[in-house]
C-alpha cells in the first residue's frame, strides 16, 4: 500500500494534541501533570501545506498550556508564602488556625 502524501504527520499531530489534553486535564496526585516522553520521528519529511494550520493551532495551544502551568506555579508559590507566614501552634503558646473560607 503506498504511503499517503501526508506521511506520518496526521498521527504525529494527533499524538501532540493528545499530550496537550492530558497536560490540561489530568494532574497527578502530587499536583504535577505527567510528563510525556516524546522523540521526534527520524524520517517524517516536511510538513504538508494542508496540515500547516493544524500544526500552528497545536503550537498556540502548547503556548497557552505553558502559560496556564506557569500561572498555577506562581499561585502555588503565593500560597506557600502565605502558609509560611502563619505562626506555629508552639510559638509563644498561642493557638493558630487558618480560615480557608475567604
């Protein structure tokens, strides 16, 4: 069977899209998304023109996902700073609690 003019690009782009969905949707119990192992194929050839817009959309989605992850990282950093500012219960013998309702 002859290979399609698009070569392996549709499968490769589908794999990249699946990685994006996984990164956005399913964090691991430790709070970090699983890092997929990806290696570029050796002989896939140039990107066909008819798949260029799909590839650009993936690049835009990757940039948005990176921005989301960076925002989450900054938010976690702010939470850690706030938590570290709370005195421990043993400090000075006074009770400490954290109001999480606000």
